[in-house]
C-alpha cells in the first residue's frame, strides 16, 4: 500500500506553513504538484500580496487537483491558524454573512494554497469599508469569435480614453483570452455608482470602436465576433482573478501584469506558473505603483448622467 509523502514546512514571510500532500499532482499535463504551486506563489510574493491586500477574497479550491471538482469557498473554515486575517461581509439578499480571507501577509496566501486554493478572487473594496470600492475594473472580454488582435486594438482605445480622463490604468492578462485594466479610485462611492461610471466608460469605448465593441448585457444578444466591455465586474460581490493568480486550467496560465507598450506583442498563453517567476524576478511587480494615486469618478458619473438623460439604460441588475 502506497504511503503519502511526508508534509513539508515552508517559510512564508514571518510565518511557517505546513504543506500536507506536497507531491499531489495539481497540473497533470505539466506534471506540477501542490508544492510547485506553493513555490510559484512564494516567487511572486510581493505582487500577490499587493493585489489581495485587505480585500475580502473568494478562494477557488481544487482539493483533488485540476482533475477533480472546483470548490468556490467564501468562508474561512474552522481550525484556521489564529494569525490568519479575515473580514466579515454580508449578503443582505440571503440574510447571511461570511468571514472571508483578508490577505495582509504572504503567510495567508500560502495557507490558502495549503488548503488547495489555486485561484484568488478578491473584492474590489477593502475591509476598512467593504461597501466603498477603491478599485475600478475594466474587463475586456472577447466573445467566442473575437480574436486577440481585436482585444489588443480595443485595449489601445481604452488606454486613449483613460489618458484623456487623466487616469492611470494598470493592465494585466486575464489568464484566459482577455485583458483587464485596474484603476485605483477614491473610496467615496458605492458599488452602484462605480458600475454606472464603468458603464459610461464602456459606452465611450464602444462609440470609438463600434464595429469591435459591445456593451449589450445579455449574452444571447451580443455579436459573437465582438468584445464585451464587462462593466458588471464592478458589481458588489463580483470577483475576478487577481494579478498573479494562477488560473484553474491545464496550461497553468497566470493573470499577469503587463506594460501598455507590451500589448501588441504579448501572447497570454506565454504567462504561466512556469514562466512568470523569472519574469517577476527580472521586472518586479509592474503594478507596484498602483496605490500611488486614487482617481475621482466625477467625470465618468457626469457621462453616465448624460447617457441616462439621452434615454440609455443604467447598469443591468445582477444577483
């Protein structure tokens, strides 16, 4: 009868985390194990902690590796170490709450990996006030027949609009077929207003690239060859994979920060659990300056009011 390999202990900042079943294969096609995943997150430690810091975080866990079932976990389980940081968030529609992981240090990331987490999906608000987002997320989401060349062109249009607004955006690959752009905003507005601002921005991008962009909410009504600017990723409790999060696919892709001047050259599939550590070691965290300035949404909210006066609907309701 085969025996399990012994657990190992790894140093993660100021904490030591015990990794059980370190040899369990998580990525069969790459031959990479749970311990390989731990080493990946250690290698991008500053970046992943910056991306998750102080945010409620949903964990996408794969207890049996990618060959098994994916578990979406909001609540930190009983028995977590006493140093683990959490934040309580409420779900009024269901009259429930959850104490979610709230990363402040690298040890909390590695604890989550020990708990079989592959993907990290943080909120766009922080625990100081979970109802006031400080991050606006621009999700460039290609439809099935939309190629990455279109994603690149639309990204440049989005960059042009941001520049005209005097706003600094920080792009990253999604780990899939799209791109994300993150913007720090002043935590002065609720989720509804941030979504309204995001929709106003999306409509401006659509006006400038009408043959390639759609803001139509219902998927069945979208042109499959267009790119959807998904403003609803800014809705309350909607989350997307953070910068430096590995994605739960056999290629082991990573949602990776990039520079604007790389967009015409990058292939998202090149950024993986195998390749990103060397890139990070060479270039550091390309989102290191993201917290340097928080932007105001007033101009975008004025655009939203203009669009609504013209008869355009506001953001679609979401669960």
